[in-house]
């Protein structure tokens, strides 16, 4: 897979591509984010009622987003407001236990 993120807030670049994104289409997503504010952090010890773990996540709201999205052979230039959310699922203890 050839996906990556370069940079740090308030400016970063997200590039996503690879065979495991969509079985029916070739996708390439290339976006530049500019945040106008600090991230909003959340922390929960009960993601699901029976969870024994915790999860930490953050979201940048109202980012300026520019870039391109390629679907098969069609290219689209994109721009507007967007959000960038990240949750580190590795912090969940017991989430996959039966």
C-alpha cells in the first residue's frame, strides 16, 4: 500500500491508495488539510457497553481541504471544508475478546 501522511497540524497532506480500498474501483485520494483550530480530544473508557478497554481519539473540525480524488480513470479536483478524525484502536483492551 502506498498511503501516507506528511506534515503536522495546522498543515498536513494525506495520500491514500492501494488495492484493498475498493474491490471494484481504483482509488487515489490526495488531500491537503489546513486546520484553523486545535483538535478536539475525546477519551472514553466504555466505547461499547461490554468493552473492558478505553479509546482516545481526536478530530479537527472545519479544516480547509484541497486536492484531488481519482476514481478509475476520472480525476476530480476537490476543495471545501472538511474534518479529519483519528482514533487509535490499539488502545482498546479486550475489544476483540469473545
